[in-house]
C-alpha cells in the first residue's frame, strides 16, 4: 500500500514529493514519489499526511465514560476521537474508589487487543489535592498509602500514566514505585510548593497534567514569594507539559507563554475530553457522581463553578495552536504525535519513520480530518 500525492508532516517541517509505503501495519519505506505497479495506491490529492494523533488524557465522548468499564463505551469513545485524527489514546479514569479503578483496568485489559487505539490507562486521581480538585469528586480523594498503590501496581501492565499531587503524605514513595514499574508519573491537581515539585522530580515525576489548570503557581509564604508546580514545570527542561488547547481552558497569552518556555518539544496536546464531547450545547452528563453540562462548546459542572473537561477532539487543538497561537503546523502536529509517544514510551507510535506503525491522519489545507488510518487500514466511522 502506497500513500502518494500528499504533503508529509515531519517534526522538522512539511515535505513534498514523497510517498509512504505501508505493509502489514508498518511503515516499510519513505521514498521519492514514482509510478508503482502491483501495489495498492492511495492518492491523497495533495492533502497533508501526518502520523496519527496520540491523546494521553481522554475520559469520554458522546455520553460515554471510561468509568463505565465496558467495551461498548470504550469503542464509542475511540470512534469519536478517531474522527478528530486520534489513532492512539489512554483511557483516563477519574477520582473514585480504588475498586472501581481496578474494574476499569480489568476491562481495558480484556478489550485492548480488539480495540487498537487503546494502549493503556491514565489513572487521574484519587491521590490529588482537595484544594485543586477541579471537577473531581471530593469524597473519594485520598493520600497514597502503600497498600492502595500496590493494588494499582498489580495492573502495571495496563497503566501507562498516573496523575497525583506530589505534596501529599507518602506521595514520593508512590512516585518512585510507579516510576520503577515503567509508569509515567505526572504532577497534577496539586497545591505543591516549588520544593515539593523538585523532590518529586528527583523521584521520577517527568510531566505535569493539564498545565495551568488545577495546579499551584507562585504565591507568598510569609514575606517571600515561592514558585509552585507551574513554575517548576516551566523552568525544568525535562518536564513535559500537557496542554488543553481548546480555547477555553487556557487563554492565548498563557499558551504563548508555555510555548516560549517549553518550545515545541516540551508540550503534549491533550483533549481531557469528558462524556460531553460530541454532544450538543445544553446536554447533561455525569462525571462519576458530578452533574455536568455542555455549554458554549465546553464542559462544565452543572452549577458552573468549574470546568469539567473539554468537548474537543485533537484536530480542534491543532487548529487552535496554528490559527490562534501561530505555531507552525509541523510543530503543532509534533505536540500531538512524537511528544506524547515519547512521554509514555510508545516507541512505534507518533512517528513518520520506517519501522513505525502505519497510523496516519489525512488533513485538508483547512485542517479538517479527511481520513484516519490505523495500522494502514482506514477507520470507517459509523454514525
């Protein structure tokens, strides 16, 4: 199978005159565009061809939620996000009793072989700060005792990422434990001081969750002004920053500041989409016990006291970065492909190189999704 007549998006720019050859779900060649015989040709009509997008933070879509722990819900979520170019994602939990999280982990293990987009789970909560809980359910928030951490580590083969607040009692032990099991640890929903974040980094924390949202920033301690998790993340080159670039969670000025501080290699675009994604304005849905509503294209708690995730797909974030933040297209795509792949150790995803999985998204010049391919096969979406 040869993808031809496309503008290929690489981390260093957009390249013309090349064709991509895929076989058995892998990229086996990237070569000059020539006439080929005896092979299936897919003419992309001058559109862009990029690696399939990777979303590290997806709770739901179309009224369905990861916490349902069902294959039917997982497929609905993956299909919706495939329409936005996402070919790989981490189903993301919310703050809940550990037993409920274990149910989700078991359900993902049972389904991931049949749903190719799912590469694992992002466990967000319950080890977070009540002061920075956002739309997370307060009654289930807890410190990370070793027994509870061990309960999750029994499913380390499924967990790819954990969000926790590094300032909590016994959080450092938990961070080190997750890290040594190959799980990406992200600081988030946190009221940490600068030194809390620094020590967490020493123990293995290498990213922060939805930068600017539900995290501490510089404030006074006595007569001195001290940084928080935000400032630590901005200043530490090895910290990768999630960004919900939906135009609601973070203002353009803050997004520009993050881009200037981290550069194109330090940002992972995430939707943080909840069950309201894909539903019309006025739709109501639940976020594990919290009543929520879709309003003006964003998800909110029903009392309008806090955001409750986004209603976006990954292509919406790409357009925001390109059209409102003036980030070059190839850099915005890198934030949705290579960067998240590196953040959670997905060596064959998010890259347009020989040996990588043949996961692609075809984009029009207006940055609309024309087609999505997983392992070389076009994803046919059924409405």
